[in-house]
C-alpha cells in the first residue's frame, strides 16, 4: 500500500533542546524528507557592534564574553590581541603563557559541551552529556578561583591578563591534566563502539573540502573535512609557536569526523597546557597602559582560533578612545552557511545531528 | 603587488591601493574577486570576512580574502558613494561564504547586493525601521552623534594616568591580593 501526503511546514524552536539555544528552523517536510529549510536567528541580538562604538576598547572586552559565552576566554583574547596589534602595547611573557593556558582550558570546556550535546542529539539522552560536564565543571572552578567568574570571565586585558592565578590553581590544574587522558579514553570506550552512535553520525552531513573552504567554514567544521587549517599554526599568536602539537583532521567530512576532531583537539590542548606549565616564566602578569587608549587612525583585522573557528575583530579607529567601527567576525554564524544545502534532501533527525556537529552558540551568532 | 597584478590583468579595476588594502571599482567587485580566487599566484580560496563601514558620505565594503595554501591575506575595499541607496554586486557567485555575511551587512548597514540569492534581513525582523549600524540611524536623536570623544573617568590634567594606578583600595591592598585572600578562605567547589 502506498500513501501520499501534501508537503507540510514544520517549525522547530526557538525554544527547543536540539537547537542549542534560541535558534529557529522552519522546514518543509515531504514525509520524512526535508524539501526546504530556512533558519531564523536574531532572538539574542543585542546590537553589540553599535554599543561598542560608544565604549573604550577596554570597556568592550566584557561584550566578547557575552558573544561566545561558551568560550569567553578566546573572545577576550581575540579583542585584546587586536587592540595590542593596533596600538603596539605588549603583554609580558608570563601573561602570554597564562593566556595560552586559559584559552586551551576554555577549548577543552567548549568541546566537552559541543560533543556532549551532539551525543544528546544523537539519542544518548543526558548521561554522556553529564560525563562531559564533569571535566567542564573542574575547568570552570579553575576560572572561578582565578578571576571570580565561571562563564563571563572578562579575564584577558590589553597588555596582559587581569589576575595572577592563586597558589592552589597550579596543583588543581596539574591534577586535572593528569586525569584527562584517562577521561578521554573513557569517552572513547563508551561511545565509539556503540553501533547506534556510529549509525547516527557516520556518512551523515558530509561537507566536501571544496565546499568547506568556499563556504568560509573554519575551526572543527573545516578540519573535519580534511583541511589542516588552524590559526594557532598558520599565524601563531601569543606563544603558540613554542609548543609542540598536532592539528587533527577528518577524512570523510561527516558528523563523526567533526566529533572526532574535537575529541582529538582536547588531547592536543592537554599537551599544550602541560608544556606551558613547564615553561611559564616568573614575572608580572600585566603591563601598565593608559586609562583610555587612543590608537592612531587606521584599521586592523585580527583573528584567533576559537573553539568554533576563526573569531576575527575588524576595528577601525578615528583617534578617539572608542572604536569608529567594531565588527566581530562570528565563526558560529558563518559555519551555518552550508546548513540549507546539507539539510535539504536529508531526514529531519540527520539534519539535527548535522546542526549539532557544527556547534553553534547563539550569543555569538546574534551578537 | 596584488594591486599591480590585478590592475594588469583587469584594466580599470583598481582605483587606489596602499600596503594594507586594494581599492576596487564597485561595479567590478565580482570580476576582481573571481580573478583573485582563480589566480594561482594569489590563490584567494576563502572569503574570510566581509563587512562594511559607514563614513557618513560613503560606505566602504571590506573583503578579507585568505589563501590557505600560501598562508597570506588580501584585503579588498569597494567604496559605494551613493549613501541613500547603496548597491554592490554580490560575492556569492564566487564565494558561497558571502551568503550570510552579505545578509548581515544588508540588515545592519542597508547595502543591497545585486544577484544575492536570498537577500533578507537576518538579525532584525522584517519591518524594523532603518539600518542601525549606519552612523545617522534614526535612533540617534537630539543631535547626538555616535562615538566617544573623551573617556569620562579620564583625568584631564593627567591623560596618561595608567590603568593599574587607580586599582588600589583604601588600606593599600591591591584588588588581586584581596581576591586571593577570598579564594584562600573558600572551600573548593563553592560558588555554584
């Protein structure tokens, strides 16, 4: 017996657990198959770029916390580095190492969140997510003991970092780094032999390397397609050129590869942090800078590798203490460029895990 | 170097250049992007960033192109002088990555991109009055212009006063020492 049905419109979100925030999908379904897909964003739009034009460069650092709120440290770092390159202010050596340590801790926390929610989307409801949260909690505790905040850290400063970590930070960090290999092996043993997980993620949402490059993808979404592009290697900032680490890439470009790239990156981040802890020199954690910085009229486009990809800051100065134009290049928004192409023709459950594997943060998409 | 090669290959495209960027004629943007994308010498495979700046009488649309193989960056600028109804060719036929970035520029800056397949507002809703990142946006009433002329907490007599000098509390203890003491007194895992 055959049945036929008219195509119908299905609305998902903005309040829906599998959209990872206030993200709305409007899909036209023909039975199980998606015929058209439209994404609707902007529910969290706070007009940061306009507000930034009324604030000094230092006052704008907290905005970067609230853009990518799952990776506040790398957002802070991106803006601090952009202004430093613009004004010629330098950070002390110890601050550069602290920046690397905190940016990599943030990467581990963010990837744990990304992979945990992806597993949740794939049907392993809640338990694996809470395994991932176990390490994330310890990292957020480290943030809290250093700068007082867990999510909106506001830690990086133009010319250094805001606080020196307290004495008990270092043993706690060491303990976490020592147990991380065991933890990542535990995830692998729980998930990677699981037939359901493999069926849901393998050969789903395939992005070819050509499409990934042409569609301006960056971060794990680009590397999952086999393109070894990482700004930490390509244009090393802070002191990344002093560490030995690899850039993991995928082979097929499917959801599974993007998941595995994040798993491998966690291991690489642990490697970087261990080297940084060994090499970190004593000294001040912050250089003195004028209360209101007035960069020379000009512009800069400066970017760093956030857990989601290339977070860029395009700043235009007119010589006043506030930027004339402040643009945040949002990797989470731009990684969604190919979502419609990937979604149309697939089934709805596949589109949901594809969206999960791109790892969006709505605070950064909407800004 | 980019300006010379681009000007030689496509006469009339380059209108100005300096060390940092190449200015191209607004109606030839797509040609310039396609040539740089296809060129072996520059290999601009990825449109890394696309945004716009309002200069009151004109708009600057900025393209940051990235070569992944050669690891270099090229900045292109197109100056649109019509401030009332700015129109520019879309970069989408060359770079799919322009899809959402051009929608964002259209939404917040009001620049239309010809040949864009799906030019709608993205962050604001249909019917929103005006384009807020424009410097003369209607929200700025009462003669207030955007920007910050002086920092309110700055001491006019000592404009070079450094940031850390004011970071002291009355009994001479720095804020970071205070934080450290608070942290030492706290039990691990507190503050959830």
